[in-house]
């Protein structure tokens, strides 16, 4: 992988991790169309780097909220709203934890199915975003424990390539009647621990299988990290503001177009 490929993939990962268009799906499409020699899906080392950049960008943009939750959870002994919120995040992580522990190999096998599956899942993403845009449920003041678990279920399903994690979780939260700004923030906070866990597992695997890590040089890794971090910071802040304004329909249209093009390309 050269530095330009690393920069392209890093920016693509950073942007699509937060925008509701599926990072895994777009990386698969990039691999197919550009015929890149090394992609984030193929190189464990690069995956660890861009995931670390994604986590760091989330922490930077949501630092105020994260520090507030940390202080409220660990600096007081009484039960409060912050501890309740953290418990909801933990509950939301249960489904994706089960998938990661018991079905990791099956999920990874899906990433070798090409862009036909990606195209179909992008159409599902478009459908979810459209439903969320036109649905007019009552606006709840706070995300409930039940809603947190259901949103967590949607995150577990969104491990499929082409099914956007942020798009699926945000759309699910909106369809359940939660306020736009609250569900957007919850969606980005709930993914921090799973991404950190996945990165840790990849690091362990990388240590056990060092031969896998020889494909990418230090300079491309640094460029990929910086590209993913900068793009992630922009996308995270942009997406939160966009959800507040209720403009998800544009991403639904985009996912539908890319999904149809991907299916046609795969079939033809």
C-alpha cells in the first residue's frame, strides 16, 4: 500500500464511519472498482490504525459529553442520570458483543461476498433512513433501557457490509420516538467500546500472527491514521448537526443510488 492509497482509504473510513452510508460497504466498493493492492478489509495492521483514529476522533468531538459521564459515574456514589446513561450504553452493547464472540468468523466471511451483498444492504440502509425521515412518532425526553437494547440489536445487525451502523442505529432510535440530537449522540457514544474491543482483538491477533503485519509501511500507516482522524472529526460533528436538522433523506437517496449501481455492476 502506498501513501496515496492509505490516505484515500483513511479518509473514506473516517467519513463513512459516521455518515449513514456504511464504511465497510464503501471500502469493499473501493477495493472492487479501484483494484487496490491492499485494503482495510485485507490488512489487519491498517484496520487497527484506522479504528484507533476513529475512536480518537469520537473522543475529541464528544469530549465534553464523555468527561461529564465519566465524572458523574465514578466521582459520586449516588445513583444519577449519568450512571443510568452509562448503563444504557452497556445494555446496547450486549447484542454486538454476542455477535462478536460467537459469530465473528461467519461475519468476516460475508466480507468476501463482493459488492452484490453490499448493494442489497445499501438499499436496506436507504429504506431505514427513509422510514426514519417520514415517521412522526412522539418525541421522548430520554432514551429508555428498552430502546437502548433495541438500538443495540440494530447495531449488531449492522455488522453486515453495506448496512450502515450509524444510519441503522440512528434510524432505529428515531423510529422508536427518541429526539434527534439525543439519539445521534447515543449512537456515537455506544460504538466507542465495541470499536475499542475490536481493535484490541485485532492487536492480539496481529501479535500472534506477525506475518500479517508486513504489508504496510510506517509512512502509509501514519498518513492513513491522519486521514481517518481528520475525516472522522469532520463527519462526527457534521452528522450530529445534520441529524438535528432532520436531513437524513439525502443520505437515503445516496445509498439507494450507490446500492442500485453496485447491484447492476455485480450482475452485469
